[in-house]
C-alpha cells in the first residue's frame, strides 16, 4: 500500500471476503511520509549589565547574548544530556536534525510544512491508527531497530501502528545499541507495563535502573552559557550513560522476546572470524594528522569551557576522515566563515599504507578464489571510492562500486550480476545493511569503520547468512593512534555490551566504559583526555560458535598488528516479540511493515 486510496481499497476487499485471510504490506517510508516538518522557534536576547571603574568614574557596560527560545513559553533552548540542560543552543541546524521539544513545557519546536506548496499529505500509519483501529489482527514490523528513535518519523509511525493493531511482532537482528536507552523508546511504544512505570521523558530513570550512568560536576568561572550561576561562577552537572546493561534488563524482555542465532535454527554454518589491523601512517601523513589533532585539542578544551560546540563536530569529522583522504586538504571554518585550522593535501600520486594493505588483502583473497566487499563511509561529497577503485584496478583487480543511485528494488539483481565479474565490491555499509544477502562474497574489509552499532552489525553479517558455504573473514583496518582507531575501539565496547544482552560471554565488557550522549561527543572527550586506546585484539575475540579456525594467509608489508585472539562472538539474530493482551475480534487481517 502506497497511498490512502490503496488502504481504502484493501479494507473494502477484506470486508467483502471475511472468511479469507488478508495481508497488507507497507514500506516504512510510506507509513511515515506526511507533509513534512520545519523548525519552529523564536530568537531572544539576554542583556547583562556590569559596572567598571575607569579613570575614577563608574562606567556601565551592557553585554548582549542572542539565543533561541520556545515560541510557547519563552524558555531558552539548551542542549540536553541525561535529561539535564547544559549549554545554550547556538546553531540553528540543531532544530533541523530531528524534531525537538521544549525542555520546560514540552511544546514542539517544529511545525507542519507543505512540501513544494502541495496540499498536506496524511501519513498512512496515522490514518490506520485513527480510522482503522482494531481492523488488523497482527502487525509485523521488520528491521524494527530502525524505528527505535524518540523523535523520528519512523518511530512515530511504529507507535501509531502498534496502537492500531491487536498484536505486534517485531523482527530485528540488532535490537540493542550498546546502551540501555537504545531499548527504552522502542519498549515504551510496545509495552503497557513500561508505560505504566516510566514516562516518555524518563530515559535517565530507565538508565539508572537498567544501565550504567556517570555524573560529572564541573565548576567554571564564566558569564556565558546556560547553567546555575553564583556570581560569575557556573556549575554544571552532566549525566552521561555508559555502555553496558544491568542483568535486570533481561526481565523486561523474557516474557515477550525470543533470541535466536543462526546456529539455533539448525542450519550448517561455515567458520567465521574477525581480524583487526592497526596500520602505521606514512611519515608525512602522521605529521599532518598530529598537527590537526593538536589544534583540535587546544580549541576543544576552550570550547568546552565556553559552552561553544560549533567547531567540535567539524574537527571530529575531519580527524576521522583525513588519514583516509589525505590526498586532499582539510579546512575548518567557524560560523563567520573564517578558517581556524587546516591540514595540507598530500601527494595524490602516492599509495598510502592502508591503501597498500587493502590491495594486498584483495589480491590474497582473489588468489584463494574469494571475493571481498569493501566498506567505506566517505562516499558522498567526500567520496574516496573512485580512488580506491583505481588503485585496485591498477593492481590488476576487477572492481565495482555500488552507489546509492542504484534504486533499492534493483540492488539485489545488480549485486548478483556483479558478483561473478569482480574481485572486490566497494560500497557504503548503509546501502546494504538491511534486506540483502551478500553470500557471493566471502570476505569483508572495513576500510573505514562505521560507528553506528546497528549498521556495523547488520552490514557485517550480510555475508554470514544461510546459504553461505565458505568460511567468512571480516577485517577491520584502522590507522594506529588515530581518531578512527579510538572510534573503532569505542564501537567495539558497545558491541561487547550487546553480546551480554544476547546471552553471549564477552570478556571485560562490563568493565569497558567511556561514553556520552552521542558518538562524536564520546570520541571528542576521548581525544581531549588522551584516553588510552583499547587494544582492538582484546575487543574482537574468538567466537564460541566458530566451527573451524580460518587463518588468513601471510601478507606483504606493511604488516598489521594482530592480537593472538582477534575474534569477536558473532551476534545472533534477535527476534523480540511483543503480544498485547487484546485479541482480534474480526477476520484474520495482517499488516506487515518493511
């Protein structure tokens, strides 16, 4: 079903044949698609007067601070961490990233907008919830982890369809994102028991009971920002959630969830290993990177004291991407457009250490009769896939690049056709993280790490599925001592925490903890503090389910740094099931969301 007319036609057909079972299929995009929304806020000014003595005369000075505020109650809009406000929002982009609500009164900081001047469009999920409540007996939602957000259109669509249907069945391979609150809003929409005990904004209360929290109180001398004042002293208490769960969380799932791994289904599975590689940068590459990181650390410390985070995101993205794209320069600009930091463009004709590693890996796999899928993050405006494809082709390898321009309904056929013609496929993991089987490939190389645990786990297991007859190798490559190295270690901690919830034993997972509300903030704090980087070989441990050991063949320099136990327990396919008490009273009519 794609539009309201399809829904009405389906209902008429189902009512005309009450004795027959009926099934309706609607995509997540169609379920959520409405007229769209746009930010809604007002701009206010705060005046603060001070008196100074100049030439024996008292001079009054007035400082002006401009900030955003709620259009209903006028409360200043501040960034929130752990259900506490900690810094005034200074960038209007904050309101565009997702739907926000006022911290004080709960009013929406967004409003409905008509796209391209067209008449408003009503989302199918809302229509079904309002007009067809109780009509559908069973609601099946696939890839339910994509609908976990507190304030996302897909999350709202899920909640509407759960309310509309008598019973709900959710399917996902990655229900847990590493922190307890990654489950909270999903369960709040599904479970009357959770709603009875926790309010919608009780994320911190949930984390206190089922997760791990850290409270950090900072006192600074400042007259800017937003917090609790004592003269010119500002005291801020930040509460941040760490990776990990309390065993008590399992009690919330046992009566409504089934956790199944592929091995539990009785299918024969091949061997599976994950191998981390820490690769040293070239000398000029390391010199340029270190200079950029030092500039970042200096500015980030000052920004945190001032409560201004406008540059931190730019710096973090630059530090993550520059080592893998050092053939082009980096430039960091402030809100006025002034350049505050740069990194030089190095020789485009050189082949850098990780590129050499990738060429060696794909050649080795080809010589063993295996195909490799190469995952990259920089595939948009900062695309590096064309360069990687050229380097591999110059080494005598057959390469294809899958772009997002290949429509979703044609990707499976496209992949089938290319698989028999290439040695390597280069792709952004978000393009293939759901709905595709990549069993024609036997190895995966994470040339650039993905920091969303959901995407990381989903994309990794695309090649380790029923139908795979060859042993599977997953290779994670990072430049040692880089932001990418830190980020991969942080993602590994969340992966380890997820294993505990799924019932797998992972050594040291409960002891791992440095996290904040948001991955970039987490990474930033790690770099500012010069925190020790976890050994990737410790995080990526051997799986108890590996049917046989797969030893990669020796590889040419630069030699990767390996752990003697480089494997991580594979994540089972989690299938949470929520069954409300209500029972269908009409014909068997089912709604599936994919």
